[in-house]
C-alpha cells in the first residue's frame, strides 16, 4: 500500500468527525434549543403520566394537578392539560393551564367551541395509543399561538382514560 493511501486511511476518521462536528455546530441555536426543550418536555410529561397512572386523575383534582405540574416547569413549557375521557373516548373535561403575559391562565378545552375531539393532539394519541409530537400548528381557541404539543395517553387498567399534554411555542 502506498504512503498516500495509508495516510488517507489513517486520517479518514478524523476528517469525518471534523466534518460532522462542523455540520452540528452550523445548526441554528433555535434548533438546538427546540430539541433540548422537546427532551425536557418528554421527560417531565412522562413522569407526570406515570404519576397519573398510579394515582388516576378525576374531575375534582385534575385542574390542581395540571397547575402544579406546569408551575414547576421551566418557562419553555408553554401550557399543559389532561383531557379526561368518557367511555366513548371523547373528552369531557380538559383543564388547560398556560402562560400569558407573565401569569398562568386556565381554560377548559372541552368547551364546545374548541372542538377538542377533532384536535390532532388528542385524536392521534387515542387512535395510536402511543406518545407523539404534533407538527407545528396554530392553536386557535387554546393557547392562541403557534406551538407543538407532546401528547401521551394515560392508561388505567389497560384502557386510555385520559391524554396528558405539554405545549411549547413553535420557533420557526
């Protein structure tokens, strides 16, 4: 094997790592921040859902539980809800706590004007039965901003009894 080929093969891994690091560092800070926020949201919401599965949600205490969850999260967590479902898989109560002008606001997303049962963040979580992130969307009637939502079905005794979510502002 000639010297040029040996040299090239010896330094190929270094060159590839350098190119990869350059490409990663070229990514925008927004992309990195969004990814970090998504990971933080997934970890926090998965832990909250684990608690909901151990201590099932009810319409009397769920608003306080959602409030306590969101108030203890970083500012990058825009809002959160737990949509309680009836036996037909339709939401009958969904206290949504979100940040607006430096304060936490609550609204019930199960209000008929919001059409909660047609929202992807709810419907897909129920239909697929797995956690997922929505594509960016404008949440008219909810948070009234561009956002992405992480949705997690809440299983009680093998049935989906609720869907828990956390939203983050979408930075495009």
